[in-house]
C-alpha cells in the first residue's frame, strides 16, 4: 500500500500495519492502493511511519518541534506510545501564556489527561494573563471547559469520597499500568477505569488509603 500526503508518497506493508496500527490499516483497506491522508504534514507522517516500523523514538528535536502534530496523528490512529511521548514534551516545554489556551482545548479534545492537568494548573497560576491571550476566545466557546476552569479558580471541590480525585494523572496512570490497563484517556476516563476494576485492585498492596489522599491534596494545594 502507498500513502500520499500532500503530494509525497510513502510505501508501507498492509500486513505489518494490521498488527502494529490497525486503524491505519483499516484506512488503507477502505481505499485503493493509493491512500490519501489529509490534515498532516509529510514530514510528520514520515516520522509516524518510522516510529511504527522501528519503535524508535523520534529525535528530541523532532519531538520538540512537532509535538502537537505528532500527538494529533498518534491519537488519530491510536498509536498510544507516540501520543504519550508527544504529550510529555508539550507538558515539559510547550506551555506558555500564548499557547496554554490552545493546549487546554487540544488536551480536552484528544483526552490527554496529563497535558490538561498541567495546562489547567498553569491557567490557575496565571489567570489574568491567560484570559488576555489571543487563544482565550476559543476557550470561552466551550461551556464544559469554562465551568471546569472557573471551578479551579474558586477552589470548588466535588465529592471527597472519590479518593482518586486528589491523585495526579501520573499516579493514576501508574495504577492503571500496574494492572495492565489502558493509560490513555481523559482524567475522568482514567478514574472510571480504576473504579470499574476496584474489586481486584483492593486486594493489591497499593490500595489507596486516607494518608495517600491527604498527601495528594497537600501537593495540589502547595
């Protein structure tokens, strides 16, 4: 099969894609031998294919310069490893007053819980500057996101009986990983996944207890 991206062609093997990236293979099967892929730059698609074939991490320069684009194509074709890698780079280097509004929207749309957590915390620390940024207008068009951000500003808490609420995304993902569960998704999805597997989890050595919750709350308020 051959993929065409903005005039450039990239050959690939359908049988291989069926194993390592079923969503991309499905796209190829639904089309003829020449598959057009839109809304992505050729260089980004090439990096994506290289990752699929070699499992090699893109260079730090590529990750840094194309993190958002790599995240979007990885999410589009369900390549979780690359998605989490790109998300991590955005968390570490990509959040500024000028970009945070856009990243909140991206994280919400793509269910990037770690990025959303970091972006919302940045907003909470710099609300006036963020609300004066160019991208803020787009945020105001989402009632759900606005409600969440306003709750952060006023310090409104929901039911404290939900112990997972006070844990950071990294901790939630670690718990899921320990149970061989999917670590991708929004914060709400991660918590729901843990809740649905709670009976087995309560038998483990890492059961959440009151001190864990208190420590997590203190870290959030620090």
